[in-house]
């Protein structure tokens, strides 16, 4: 949801507000914030400070990034990072870009930013360096951020204001790695996280990798700003700080290094932002969702790609019935995203696992194999959709949990494919979705008339000139599995009348209705024509 200054999202006021935001973003890109100036510590500056307290025996200075932190070189590093200052008694075969050497060990390799100190001064130099880095003024933005938090009417506006101030994009995720809000100025450019924001949630491999990292597991109650554990193998470095609500882990605020380098400003202030988010959560959170049971949490993880064997409560899902379907529910006729009525849905389906992903509610429906069972479930869905003004998309039925995320996508496709009906199943809309995708990919000057069996146009023209009903007769005959008896019953005609009409059709159109391939092509053509008449397909795409 974009942040709009002034007016609503409709009309000129909203568009003018968005123009102001775009202009603000351009100013932000052309003129970097002064927030970080004067806060960075460079190697040469640090040496000048240390010279006042300890003798420097050997020195080499070259251009290097600002120092982000200090580490003791213990030989376990696969590679030395350029913005870290390393302390060691011996640099080994490959000296770091920035390092302090203590003692008389030789340096093997090229010197960059290097200083040598007496061996017995390691601890004093280390402490002086830490003190110098800490004393470099980092602005305390807490009061400014607190004012923004109290003024915020939604997460999006708050996150955008913070991202502008910190000169880097921010993402707010909940405990299930769903995207609650993200900045659009500066926007997230990294491809993976841009897709995550568009989709609204992280896929399970990322969730599993993040939760396996030691800082995530061991820092259970810590809000410290950790680097890299969330999606550490992507191009842009990231730091995150955890958020707690009602004594439980609620989510995290993530900062991505894109517009400006990570610095002490980001490390110092991200934990403060997480505390402020904890303060405003009760005010900005939607009504408490009924989901939260272990079986609901297991269901959500399956929706985003988890393996059933990784989840403790997945067997509870299978115990609910023999056949399962995913139902995706969304508010009808709403231009903006609104929360689905989770409590109402729970009232209709009290025991069914339930999850929420952005503006969609997702149900795990189960029923017995005997025929009367599913129609009862479908009737409840139709009643719910009618009462709460919802659209519902249903997946195919399935019996195991190995492809729940695929069936979730089927339910979404059924939901996204427009039809007049409030409840649509994947098998009902699959062909329409296929045709719509074919239409989207087609070149200009495309017309469905080129793909329809010529018999349809022949029969329509004949009916118009002779006040007959051959077109409708053939359509019902195909829908009735090529049964004369069923066709006669549906059209309230004598069987001989139907047989005569079918004979007349074969004469006019020169087709063999006994041929299954011919009947298939005619059936497809009738279906395409029906979709066109309903406005679900464009008759043609003009140049």
C-alpha cells in the first residue's frame, strides 16, 4: 500500500499526494541525508587518536572503507572483510585490508592499512580503539522516532518515515515471515526481497535457514541488531531486530543496505525502532486473529512450502478427514486490501485450520470420501460467502500433505479468475484461466473467432434466418454427453425431434458428431463463446 500525502487514494488529491512522495524520493536520491556525515571512523583518523596514547612502530595507510567493527584475528576466517579492523600477533599468508599487528612477526603479502604496536599493548590498544569508535557521535533518534510512532496511522507511513531518515529500505515481518509493511521510499530493489514483498510472505526454505542461524536461536529475547542471518546469501547485507508482543516473539524489523552503507547509526537505532513498534502494535494491529493454534501454525508453514516431516503438528491435519481442499477467501468488490473476517470464518468452520496471508483467509477443509460429505461443506462456504460478501477459490481435492503449497496456488487461481459465481473451484476455472493466459500472451490483431469451430457461425446464421434453435440444441447435446435422451429431457422435446435437429446440423455443417475429436473441438468452441458472452474473454485484441 503506497504512502500518500494528502487526500485519499482516489481522485486528484491522492494523485497529487503521490506526486509529492515521488518528488520526495527524487530529492532523497539526489541529495543524500546528512545523517551519516561525520559519524564514520576511518583508519587514518583512528591512528591519529591512538598516537596520543601509544607508540606506533610501523605504519602504512591507503584508501579503505570506514571501520564498522573490531575483531581479533583467530585463523577461523574464510575471508577478511574490508570494513573490519583486525587485531593479531601474526597476519599469516594473506593480510587483511585493515589490521593492527602486535609484536615482530613479518608481514607476508601487500600492506594496505597497517600499523604495528608493541606486543604487550594489545589489550590497551584494543580498549582505546573500542572507546574511540563508541565516542564517535551517533545521534540518538529515539525521540524523533517516538514522535513519528505516535503520529502514525498505519505501519506503512511509519516504516516509510523511518526508511527516509535512515537512508535505507525497511521491511516489517511477523513471526510467520509474512510482510506486514515495507518502505517505498527508498524502495526495496534487491530482487529476492522485492518478490517477497509482492507475494506477501517468505517461502519456507528462507524461513528454515533463518531460524537455524545461531543468533536467531540463541538470542531469543534479544533486540540487538544482528547482521546477515535473515537471507544471508543475497547480495545486499541486512540487519534485523526482533519485536516482542505480550511476552512472545512477534516478528522483526529488517534494514537492507542499499542506499547507504551500514553504520553505527543503523546498529544503534534499529533496536530502538523495534521497541517503538512494540509500543504501537496494540493500536495499529487489526483485531486479534483467531489463528494461533499449533495446527494453524503448521498449516501456514505448509502453505509457504514446508515439508510435512519438518512440522510437529502436521499429522493433526490428516486426521481431520480423508479428502482435503484448500479454500482461499477474499472480500468481494473492494479496491483496497482489507482484512478477511477471520472470526466469522471461524464461526462457520470452528475446527478447520485457518491462516491469513495479506488480504486472504485460507482454510484447510477436510471431508469423508462418500458423496454427501463435500456438498455439505460447499453449502457452508456458499452461505459464508453470501453473508460476508466474499469470493472463494477452491483447490482440487488431495489426500496427503506433500504439495499443499501447490494446492494453495490452485485456490488462488480459482479466486483470481473472474466469474459471476461467489465460489469457484480450480477445475471449474482452469480452462478459463488457461484461455486468459493465452490471450494475455497473444500478439495484437488477435481474435478468438479464428479459434472457434466454423459450425457455430453456420448455426447462428441459420437460426437467425429460419427462427430455429439448432445452435442451442447442439450445445445441450454436447453438455449431455452426446445422449439424445438426456438432450430431449433438458429441452422438453421428443427424442425424434432432437434426432431430426442433429441430422440437420450434420448436413449444414458437414460434421460427424459420432467422432469424439469433433465433439471435443465443438465443446471447446462453445465454452470460449460462452466466456466471450459473459465478458470473461475479449472477443479480439486490436492493434
